[in-house]
C-alpha cells in the first residue's frame, strides 16, 4: 500500500454538536445505590440483576436494551468489591450519571457499557473507579476458555497458556465502552488500575468538562480506537510502570490506535481547550496507527489519519523511562504480557512526548514537554510533518531530539524553545526540509547538524545558525543587537545545559539588509520571557561581542561558526491550505551522514 500524508484533520468526523449532552434528551431513568443495592426506575422494562462471582465480588447488570429512547442511569454510593455492566439498546444514547459513586472491582472491569451506544458520562461530586485486576494474569470465565495455567489438564482449544489464571474477564479497561464516550460535568473521576488500560472506548473519547484523573500502573491511561478530543476540562495522568517492570509495555498516557474497520480519516488526537497534565514512563500522547505497517487492505480510502493537533488549551508532559532503540541495537527478549502470556520480540522503549505517526500540528495553546525520547515526533517516512502555526511551545528532550520529523518541519508562528543538548541529538531534526516563515524559535542541539543551511530555499524568515562558542554558556544569555545597538533577540541558556553544539535562531525581528552583532551576556534585567526566550527584550548591562552577521535580500539563512550543513526543501505549506484540509508538506534532501532513525 502506498502511503501519503494528510496534513490536517477532518474535525467533522469526530466533532459534532450532537455529542454535547445539552442537545440530547433522556426520557427514561434508573438509579442504583451501590451501597445498599436499592434500584429504582421509571420504566419496568429497565431491569437490574446481580450475581456473586467466585472471587466474592458482586456483579450488577442494568439492562436497558428493550427501551428505544435515551436512558439516564444514576449511580451513587460505594461498591467495595464489585462491578457494574450496563446493557443499552444498540445504537442508542445512554447517560451514566456518577454522583459521588465509588466502585472497586474484583476480577472484572469496574464499569462497562457492553453494546455499541453513545455513552454520556456525567460527573457530579467526587467519583472513583478502581480495578482489582493485576498485570500478568489471564482472566476468563472458565479455565481453558481464552486462558489456562500450566497445571490445567482439560481442553485448551483456542486458549493461551498464562503464567497465572483466574476466573474473571479480560475486558481491557477499568472503564470500557463499545461506543463513543462523552464526558462532562462539574465533578471529578479518578480511575486507578494496574492491569491494562484505565479508560477505553472502542470508538472515540471526547471530554467537554470535568476533572478526569488516571493512576496508571498498567498499559495506557486513556485509550481509544478512533480518536481523542479535549474541548475543556482537566485530564491528569500518572503512569508508574517502568519498562523494567513491564518490558515493551510500560505505562503510557493518551493513546489512539486507529482502525481501518471504522476509522477512515479518524485516528487523530485533537486538543482545543482544557488542561492536560501527563507524567508517564512510556509515550505520553500518541496517535499510533502505522501507515506503513498496520495497513491490512490495499486501498488507502479506509486509512486512519494518525495526527496530533493542538489548537488551544494547556498541555504539560513529562516522560521518564530509559530509551531503548530497537534499530541501533536490536535484542530479542522474552516477557509475560498483561495477560500473563509469554512473548518474545525485539526490546524497545520509546518514551516520546507527543507523537503523531503521520504528523503533529500546533496552532495555539501552551505546550510543555520534557521527555527522555523525542519531545515531538512524526515518524512517517518522507511524508511525515511537524507544522507549527502558533502557540507557546517548550520542548526538552534529554536523550533524543526536541522535534524529530522523518519528513519536514514547518514553522510559521508561535514561540518555540526546542532543546536537545545530548550528543548527536538536535533541536530541529528532519529528513526533509526545515522551514521558518514566521514565529520566534530557538533550537539548541548537542550535535552540529545545521538543518537550516545557507542553501535552504524554504526559509523566508531570517534565520541564524550559530556555533556554541559564539553563543553563550549555561545560565548566560545570547543577545543579538542591530546596528543601532538595540536588542532584537535574547535567549538565556538553561543552567543545566553545560555543553551543546549549535543554536538555531529564527525571529521576525531579524530583518533583511541589516547587520547584527552577536553577544554573550552575563547580566541582563527586565523583559519577559518564555522558558528563556524573550518576547519583550531585556536590558543588557554586561556583554561581550563574538561576531557579526550581515543579512541580504538574496537569502534567509546565515551561519556563524563551523558545523555540518544539512538543510534543504523546496518550500513551506500554506497555513490556509492546512486549515481547509488541502495543504501538504513538502519533501527535501535528507542529510547524508545521519545515524539510525528513532
């Protein structure tokens, strides 16, 4: 299957006013007090059944399948060891109102919607769902069905050997819905799990309001097949399982899988408001469908669009695990997965901050990423892209690149600080073209790879690439002044960066046909800055000049010092084209001496 990048997302596929609960009517209702088991309903066709499972847990089933109209189910009280399954009419609307409700499950998911229905989850007060299942266990309704232990002597047809079997179910999340999951309300929900995923939708997840927290000791905190949308509200994720504890399967943040079955053009992550706070050991935010590897059909018409798009809100990400690059040093390992099944495969750990397999688009909001692997990553060969039109963006990769695109990087707006001070890593790393047409950006690289070279024709905004010896050291400030002595650019090198190779600077304040002097400044005062990048200039009281650059109308990229020049690319995409879905990024010439890709 040939691959082609889609350089925008079709928001109409997943964003609809009909998904706002204010526009939906629920004419029937039921309520269950989890503490007492008291059940009331407006319609006798809505039924409650309960069963005590072999693990001692109480399993409640609320069946609304015979009711055609929308049903609101309210849960209150506490269930110390049990589960709730809601069985709606297929393709209907179901509201689950959590009102100070708390469920701790046994060997089953805490809350399940078991038929494809649009699920509206509303939050009032403080609510919690805690999964009693543990990683490395094969749960099934009977041994020999799905899973069996080594001591089992019965029939094992179509079942897998697990290191530990238990009666229960292997539903993949603490909160699981077969249809879309739409969250709103003034309250909070805390999900805690140490098994697979915290929240999972077999369709898409959209959060309108409310506070959602996931304590994730399993695989993914929030995961869906077709998409994740944050309109408002707060999402807080804490992932604790390391790669050493769960090899190749450490705790991730927000993951969208993508699906050819139902997700043509979907599979993306779209954040337009609200707040996301993620601390994870694995990938924090990922639209993960591999166009090159996951395609199962010959046509591209059913392909998902694995893009992360941020146009508002606040996103704070930290990843912590050790990077294991399967390309540089491939090693086969054996380990037990979440179901306790022995797996042998190549060892890998990629704790990237924000990953869109096809691309990452940022046009607004505030983004802060501190990661061990790439902070922003687009891995689709040649056609991948990172496009930044606006926003305030801080990226710090301790063991990899700040921005890594296997295709192009296009920056036309925003304030961008991209730091990658380690070894051969880069602030801006691309196999295609690096284009600056607007914005204020600084990229600090451990390497001396100048992706913006003097031959670069895709940059229209004046860009300087400066060797570190001409710039500034840790805690000091690189200052650029014009011929009148006015400061037009300033960036303070972080205190913890003791060495680096080059610094790439692009700013709308750097004009053509001017002469600029570069200074190392140890004393500055005043001004306003975003992670050291000054948005209003400081006063400089102690500085020494290191060199000068004279610009002209003939080119946009200028260098000071000695390093490897890699840049290229025939041009940059048009912002309007990206917004209406018709734009495509452009390719370029990759560097010839690059090492293996991440």
